[in-house]
């Protein structure tokens, strides 16, 4: 087995998905010297506000603020399927990025693209480890897979990570998606641009933080028992 190229990879269906849920974990990973990266499946080209070009630029700016690499698959927003074309595209990306830990969108999030991304990545991450699968690149399977809880998680996280020291940086990365998140009376109001959405991010982080007696924390969910690779990540970020 060849060596990893990345310690932690967070996957989003759209630019800003990762920054909504685990911007703090990504910023903290970069801060402690881990190689952290984001993979966006689409550029959110069907979004109510912004364009693919604008969202691409914002995503690059946000990654710079977090201190992480960013990769773009450029699948068609909402129209990507769970077919072989998408699976191969993801397997090639995973075999190139070679992450030790992968963070996925929630499996039961309200947005179908987020749920589909979760299922598609779980399959691609498994098949990526099969050496005889007809796909370019050396086989790769991560040590651990985790996922975010969505905007209304129904269970407490399996891991809670203190992100207090990077909180201003993490919110600056969220705010870098101006076309999506800025509350502006001259632009149509969307869920993510509503002030309550932003305060929801802070409120959830304060709640998870309160459970470990820290100002701000972010949560991860996973299959049990918790994989050793995730415990190692938690230890690196403690
Ligand atoms: Zn999204």
C-alpha cells in the first residue's frame, strides 16, 4: 500500500457545505500541521444565488482562510446520479488524494444531493480499495469514515472536537461565500442567507462545546465501534 497524501478530507456536494458543518475541524487540522483537503462534487450551479464561477472563486478563498487544499469534481449540480461515471470520478479522486480520514455529508440531511453524496462516497471509498476494479490509480481505502450531523442532528455526536481557537477563522471562511450567505435586502432571501442560519451554526457549536466545557466545538458521527483512525484524529486535534 502506498502512502497517504492527506490526513483528512472533507467532502461536500456543493461549495460551502463543508464550511457550514466542519470548517472548525478543517481549520484546526491545518493549524496543528495536518494535511487537510476539501473535495466539492459540484459547483452549485443550480443555486438560487451566485453562479458556478462565483462559487468556485469563493470556495478557493474559503480554503485559503482555512489553510486547506481544495479539489473540484465539477459534476452537474442536482443532476449527478449514483452511476458508474460518478463512482469512477470519485474513486480516481480518492486514489489521488489518498486520505486517512474522510468526512462526508449527513446521510439523513434534508437536501437530496447531500444524501446522495454520502451514499456515493461510501460506495466509491469501498471499491477504491479493490485492486482489480477498472479504475486508474493505486488502490486506496481510508482508515476511517465519519460524517456531519446536518442542520438538525437527531443524536449527539460520536466525537466532539474543540474548535474554539479557530472559531473566528472558521466563521470568516463561512462568510467568504458572500453570494450564498450574506443577508442582503437587495437579494432574494434563502435559507442559508437568513441570519438565523448563521446563528444556528454558532448555537450548535456552543451546545456541543458545552458538553466538553469549551466555548465552541464541532461533532462527527460514525459507525460503532469508533474507528481507530478517528480516535487518532481526535487525539491530534485535542
Ligand atoms: Zn449543499
